[in-house]
């Protein structure tokens, strides 16, 4: 079963790579698979601080996933890691370092809602009553 994907194709078009770089090279299905892989990687880091699966998250996580997915796709396509495309490696390294900081609790994640639950909240509340006064259900007292 696939995990949660933390980024959309629209977000990938903004943060993943230069616009049009993968046009005609990768289709939406292949990009979605890359986003899934990058999301699974990110989940490994988030699991150190949060109960998975995440229910809500910020765009900072989506951005990191897009960057990692874009770099993974660039690796598949092939790129010059020492030339003008060296930026891929820098962006990937920065995204991974950010995830490492999240896993250590060094980056605040106020928009994250994880799967941890408060037992009372999940059950709909807690009902308490006063101690029994000794009344019987048939109307007579003891």
C-alpha cells in the first residue's frame, strides 16, 4: 500500500525543476511515482517526531518532496553534476539536511497534524456521574 504523497503535480511544476525541463521526457504518472518515493523518504524523517501517517502538513514539506523528486528524475534522465546542473545536487542536499533537522526537532512544524490521538477525544468524550444514592430501578430504596 502506498503512503501519503506530500506534494501535487502542480506544486512539482513550481518547486521541482525548471519549467518545461521534463516536457516530453516524463509523464504525470512517472512524476507521481517520483513524488511518492520522495514522500516515503520524507516520512522516514518525520517518523522521528510525529505519528504517521501525517494528516496535514505545510508547504515546506511539499517543497522538499518536490525538490527531491525533481533531483531523482534528473538522475534518471542524466545531468552534469559538475556543470550548470550542479544546482540539483545542492538543492537535494539542502532538502535532505532540512529533513534531518525536522527529525531532530530543530525545525518547528506548526502546520503538521499527525495520527496521534487523545483517547478521550477520539471516543467522543468522557461521562462521569455521582456515586450511586442507593435507589433501585423499581422505585424502592434499599
